[in-house]
C-alpha cells in the first residue's frame, strides 16, 4: 500500500473545499426577472354619445342584410366606452370604472408622433374576429373621432357579421356637445 506524503495529503483534503467554493461563486443565485413597468396611457378619450353602429349580416346562403338588432347589441356593449392609447403600442377600447380599465377590445396600434392619427388592428387567436379602427384627434387632443370595423365570422366559417362603428370622443373633463337633433335613418345612432 502506498503512503501519502504530507503535501499530497493536504492537497487531497483541500480539493473538495476548492470545488465547493468554486461552484458557489460560478453560478449566481436564481432571481426573478424584473417586472416590466406598467404601460403608460398617452391619450384617453371617452365617447360623447351612443355613437353610430351599422351591422351587415352575410348569410351562409349568400344573402346580405342589415341587422339593426345586432348593431344595437354592439352599441350597448360600447356605450360610454373609452379609447386609450398606451406607450406599449396598444389601442384599447374599454370602460373605466373608478380607476380600473375593463378591456372590450385591444388593438395593436401605430400612431403619428403628435398622436393626432392612430391606426389599430387586431385578430382573434381563432382567426374568426377582426377589428380595425382609426382615431383622428384634434391637435390639442381634447377631442377625437373613432371609426372602426368589427368583423365576426361564424364558427363554421359560412356566415359573418360586420359592424361599422363611429364614436365622437372627448378627453376627460371636456364638455360634450348636445346630441344631434336627427337620428340616422339606418343603423343605430344616438
């Protein structure tokens, strides 16, 4: 049996200590990635009135007709809606209750540097719903106009509903004008 000299014995006993300290310094402790900052609202507007909504229904048989009942349902859904542009490239239509924004639709947005023109688009994950819209705002951003098209394709892909939406918008704190004196003859208006 071979005898270890004192220096070999010291190295043999120190090796585990060297590797233990090396592995502790080689891998930093696991940490959670930093939470990204919440998106910041660049512009906020709220609809001044009920807006104008018109729905086309395309039947599986090729028929086409106006659908005022469905347009009224969409109008009720977006009644009092707010339109908010965020710094993360999102244009959100939703309702604000207290300080909570309840999202109805979220569109990817592209905007002019002065925020007077915003273009938005979204497509659902199942490819059955498309929402395209634009916002034209005054240079002081106190008023704006939203115009959009919501297309919803049936699950079987044989019929669809396309709703045209127009909303007059005002920044919070702006005084909304009175309602128009005449109601549109088609679709649903104020």
